[in-house]
């Protein structure tokens, strides 16, 4: 028998090879993956062609699903972090604002306290100034009975060196202003007398008094009682002899009525 090549188309039809079937299977799986069908339909084909390698293919398909979900998870995490950062920033800003408000409140309270202290100090200084510079009449509710420089033989100088205030015996006599007592006792023709040096450097004298209530070196204030009126010394009757002077001694007298008026005393 002669052997030769088999004629084309003659003999038994041969089926597709195993490699061809695998290729077709893979193509089908790819098509299914493209359309989103990745469940039980694709799994048998992998199992039939791969003979137990379907686990690898399942991992591949799972990765595709996870990859689809990953961008959403990342975005949600980013949003959460952004919200947390904004919350922290808002909290920090609120705390900073609270500290600033507390500091401003403290500053205002300190400024108010300082202003109140300064106002109180000014008021105290003003009160002290008024106390030191306030003058009053030496006898309350009285009047001048003999004027300054009135002439007559009663006075050794030939004229009156002060003014006389009408005052019954025992009437309260006051220091006309704040100062220190530089003389208190018998003054010859002036009888019981007091001389006060005032804060402005001037002096006042109070003569013919019945009794003295102060002593030399004593500080007195305006309106303070220094004795009681009388008629001691060279006197024709109870009254208060009052002088204003530029010095402590006799002969430095100035107009006492003008002096009192210049210090705000209404006579």
C-alpha cells in the first residue's frame, strides 16, 4: 500500500484544539468583565479551563470591585479629616477669642480701677486744698463794731490796728484758717491773746479773750474753737479784737476786713 498525503477535505473532521478553546474562554471572560457580569457565569469557565486555578481569577475580579470603591473611601476619609481640621481650627479660634476678651475685660477693669483711684486722690487733694485754704469769720453771726484805723486816744499808735467784732463774754472764737499757734497767753494791752501763722505765711491775732483753748505749737483748722471772748487787757467791754498781719509782731498789721474778704469770707 502506498502512503501519501491525505487529500484536502478528505477523512474525519478534526475538532478545535485545547489551546483554541482556552483562548475563546478567556475572550468570553473579558467580555463579561467589560459588561460588569462577574459572578457565577464566569466562574465555571475559569474552573473548566484552569483546573483549580479559579482562586487566582476570583482575586483578580475582587480587585476590580475594590478598585471601584477605593476613590469613594479616600474622598470620605479626606472629608472627615477636613471636618476635623475645621473643628480644631474653630475651637482654637474660639479659645483665642475668649483669651482676648478676658484680657480686654481685665484691661478695662484695671483702667476703671485706676481712674477711680485717681479720682479719689484728686478729690482728697481738693478737699485738703479747701481745708488748708478755707477761711471763716472769727465769730459766727457777728458784725464789725470798730473799723480798721479808727482814730482815738484808746490806742497807743493813735489808730486802731485791727477790727473789733461784737461778742458777748464767753462767745466762741474760731481760728479763721488752718495754721499753727505761735503765741498763746497774756499779751499786755491785748489781754489773753492768740496768734496763728497760716499756710499762706500770713498771721492773725485774737485779743481780749476770757479763756484760751490752744497752746503754742498746736495745729488748728479753719473754724476750730481757740477760746472764748472777753474783756481782758486794755478793753472797754467784751468784744473780740482781730488783726491780720504780715509778721508775728505788733506793727505788721494789714487791713483785716480786706484780708478776710480776699480769703472768701463774706462780711
